[in-house]
C-alpha cells in the first residue's frame, strides 16, 4: 500500500509491527501492510517458504484487530511415495491484540474483564509492538493436510524387481524387498 506521502508499508521477513502511532489514532483507524516472508519456521522441520499476503490493522478501543490473508509453500513428505514436494497453503484469519501499556501515559493497562488469566490472549507488548508469529504459525500448521499427498500423478512407493533366482518376478516395495526374498524361498517349496 502506498500512503499519501508515498511510503510503502511492508513486513519483509519480519512479523513484528510497531503500533504506537496507530494506538494514538481514533478508533476505526486502519493501516495496511504487504506481507513477504522468504522463510518461516512453523514447527520443527515444517518450514513455510515464499509467504506473501496482506495484513490490515484496525484500531479498537482497547487494542488492535489484525486481519491476515496469505499464501505460500511448505515442503512436505508425501505419505504414498515418501518424496518431498511443495504443498501450497492459504491462510486467512483475524486476531485481536490487547494493550498492556497506555501509549500516552505509560501506565499499565488492565486487560478486558474475564481475560486476565488467559494465556492464549494476544497482547501488544510494553514497546507497543505486536507479533504475528504465533497466530500465523498456528494457521499455517492447521492449513496443511493431515495426510499429505503429492497429487493424482503420485508414482506411489518405489518398486524393485525381485532377483532372477526368485520364482515369481514381480514388483516389490523397496522397503519390503528383504521380506520378498523370504517369500521367494517359501514359494519355491509349494
């Protein structure tokens, strides 16, 4: 987004946004950013690449509402052929961040009644920054398939031909090739 003064707002390889200026504005004020992450560690070996999208921040009475839409790729292992492929994903979510410190006075800000003890409440830190990392991480993980499959052209498991000394020459899953030799001995006795 290009602002009136020609400045492009972009979150480039970062998920932290300073919202001090937005918190000083009137309720309903919004700011938009373009999201661009080359690499984003979602969990362990699960990494999202080429994440692009948009982030909209809207000033609320006690905080900021964040709306995120994005897409990217995650290298993942197919459950059928056991090969890595790039799984596309899309995320779209809204997250409310609550103030912890008043931006004008620096006084501690009470969290909304009933949310004081909630660990899952997203907060704007003492430096007036909010971090999109955790909700983005969770949404990416949820958007990935539970049984990853590289598609209709998946070759399936790697198959090996059983040796010439075996009775039946048929395709055997490479992971079970050692067992195929045992079956070959059994077939010869029948």
